[in-house]
C-alpha cells in the first residue's frame, strides 16, 4: 500500500529527501553567489583605479576561463551546465583580484583553469570541494611562477617610499613600516584587490548586512589577529602591530571573501570561531616567523583541511541527547 | 595455478592490466623522485627492469632450494647483487646520468616492486614465466616513468629528452620539476586512467545487463519457461 502511495507521489512531483533540520534560507544559491559578485565590485573598481585599465583585462580573463572551464568539464562529464549559478564567476573574480598588477594573461588563464579543474570540478563540483578553488589556483600560480607572482608594480598614485614592495615585504625584509592611511585607501603595492581596505570593507559590510557571509568568521579572524599579533607585539614592538596586521596584505580580503566561502568553511557556530581563530594563529605565525611576508592564502588553505574535523567535533547534540 | 595463463598474457599483464605504477601503486619512491625529466625516468626504469629480470631468473631457478624462513633475506641478497652491478656499470659508462640519479640507483634494492614480484611470482613459477613477467612489469614501469618524466619535463623545463619542444613564449611551470609537480601529475594521470577504466567497466556491465534482459524475452516467445538468470 505504502509503495503505491510513494509511486503516485513521485509521479506527481519530485520528492526531495534531506536530513533535518529543514531550515529554509532567505536566498537561493544563485542569489547568494551573485550577491558575492556584486560585493566584489568595489574591489574591482579600486584595482582599476590604482593599477590601470590593464587589470580589467586580467580580471576578465580570469572570469572567462573559470566559467569556460566549468562549462567544458560539465559538458564532458555529461552533467547539467550550471555556470549561471555564478559560483565559477566568483572563483574567477577572486583569482583575478589576488594576482599582482600587470600579471601575464596566459598565466592568469592557467590559474583559472587549475582553480576550477583541480580545485573544484575534480571533487565533484560546487559543494564538494575541500579547498577554496580560487586559493588553490593562486597556490598553483605561486608554485609554478614564483618570480612573476611576487613582482609588484607600484600603484599609479604612489608617492611614498613603498614603491615596488608590498607593505608586508617592506616591513619584513627592510624594516620599513607603512602608515595606516595609505593602507586604508589602498595606495600601496600588493595584489589587485587586496590593497584598498575601504573597498573591501564596503563589500564586506554589504555581505554581512545581507547575511550572505557569516559574521563569525571575519570576527574570529580579527579577534585572533589582535590577540596573537598583539601578544607578540607587546613582547617585542619590532614585530608588526595588530593594526598593521589587519590593514596590510590580504587579511581583510581573505577574511571577508575567502574564509567565508560556504563550501570550505565549518557549518556550526562554534566551528566557525575555531576556524577563524585557527586561521589568525597560522597567519600570525607565518607573517612573523615564516620565510614569506604574507600568509593569508596558506593559512586559509591550511584551515580548510581541518574543516571536516571541526564539523565533526562541534556537531550539536540531538535534542534530548544526554551528554556522555 | 588453476587457470593456465598463456605466455603472452604473462608478459602483457604487467604492461597495462597490472601496471606497477598506475594499477599496483608500487615503486612510488623512484616514480616520484627521479622523474624530473624523461631521460631520468627511462634510465631508472631500464635499470630497474635489468635488476628485476635477472633476480627473477635466479630466484625462480633456485626457488625450491631456498628455505621459506629465510626467503626474504635471500631475495634481498640476490637483488642487491644486481643493483651493485647496475650501479658500478652506470658509474663507469654514464657518469653524468649516474650523478643525476644519485642515491636512487642503490635504492633500487628496496624498491617494493622488485621484492613484490619475487615474493608473489618468481618464487612460485618456472624461470621462463618469471622472466616474461619481469619483462612485462619492466615495460609497464618504463611506460609509467617515461610518460611521467616526459610530462614533467615538457611543462617544467620546456624540453623533451633534452630537445626544446615548447616555444620560448611558454613560461615553464616551475612547480612541475619540484616534488609537488610529481604528486600533481601522478595523481591526475591515475585519476584519468581510473576514470577511463570505470567507464569501460560500466559500459561492459550495461551490455551484459542488456543481453540478459533480452534472453528471457526471446525464450518466452518460444513458450519456454525461464529456468535461470545466469
């Protein structure tokens, strides 16, 4: 009897099976993705403003190749082509914004192909990837072209001493600190989208207000950097101050756009705090004691690997379950 | 052995169906470490094949004399003898190549592929079959290391067997000649081959099901009862 009912129901409409809790979101996946793309607009504008129109070409290349790769792989594996959900556009935009100014278009395209192909589609596409695809692409570019990816062109309006080095590299290798003013507006050397803190904050606050990005992760990362970076700074003031940690390099960009990626971040509230604090700890360690001036990419990728573990150990108890 | 395997299959199984690198995942250490160029990969594979073939022959000949308790030690001793021969010959004849492969030539002694074949095959089969099996495994190893080295050399240093094949406009991907490149290329190659295998299996299974679905229908048309589905 029951079999018959199910069959009839299936005939009428597709039955959707999912585990509880059956919470509904305000937005669909597609809407969320396009919100993130919209939130990245200020960063694109600041990139073009500070580094010239060529950067628009770099960003466009990254987006086109990301979308193209995803469509091609979905076609080859005979899956529905779902590039219009905007997730590949995000990966492309993010990758385009974290390469240095005047980066070669061929290498950008390669990074996009790798990001989507190896970072995302190999795991099964949207929702299955362990690591943030854009960061996977960036890490590949870093390993493949170590010289080109650390060649920083000064922004158009650069007047101060930080001309061809990023503020973090200047501090680490030459002991030259950069004032917070240029760091805040973005008039410093660095990757396309990461230099202007104000543009990132604009997009970031938009994401937080709409509820697209969870506030816990950026908050945990900021608190973590203030605590860990501040502790080291108090011990020895020659280490970067917490304010410098936050506004220099790609910390803000990573905190708002990279670490909050739904797929590669924890799903529980407690888990998000652990994840954010973990990123901050690894980041401060790399920046202060590591050989590289910047560590946002590696710290996020590192913590991405722990996400399944964090999810497992912060799993909420079932209602009525007794603590064992 | 229950099923008689033809001599030809004894050779070909190592080339593809039981490819030591892609299917058995044996000998990973040389496969990952020395394949920065096609030449290194081929040299390594040839050296390994030499050691494998001759130690298989010897072990197969004396397989009934070796006491079971000390067989592993005996295998290693015989393998080490041939590795020493290879090492000395390479140092004398190809000093440059020997220098490039460095400690990986003496390390052939502990290549699990070689010991694995002795334990699994040579110590249980006649010398002729043992040699054929070793040559097959060696060919498989050569294909794997050659292609892996070729891909890494082309992408990582623009050359193939020392000849420039990519234009100067191509930026070499430095990562490919670093250890990370070995893991990346091997992983992607294995993934691709497994994917092709799965597809083939899938197709065969579907054909089988289709055949079985047709048979009972046909017999029913003749008014017969379906007795079994096998």
